[in-house]
């Protein structure tokens, strides 16, 4: 699903991560030939994408990246969901 507004995408991305934190991936791609970037958040069931060619959107992208990194490294969330070693084998 491609979102037309930044607010929809950023809220959806955080909500998706909070629902399935161990399965969610956050990907940033820059395509220089098309001069646009794509942000993608997926848990293999739901795919959220945001595309833009506006360089002013880069600050918003950086803010969301920092927010997602903070969510992914929160100890309380890891304790609530189980330590990574408990769901990963090998």
C-alpha cells in the first residue's frame, strides 16, 4: 500500500512495528535515476510504502528513522516481547 501523506505513513509504520516487532523491517531506497526515495516498512503481511522526490522530505525521513531506531532498541519493548534469543534459533 502506497501512502499519499507523510502522516499516514509514519503513524502506520510505528503501529505496524508495535504489532509485530520481531518481524518488521524498515527499508530506505534512493533511486538517483528517477530522483526519488522510497521508504518501506513490512512485516511480510502488510507493506507500507512512501515515495517522494522532494528533498525537503529528507528531514522527515531522518526523524522517522531515528524514531524507528529508538523503538527497535527499547529495552522495555524487548522485555515485553521476549529477548531476541528466545525467538531466534541457531
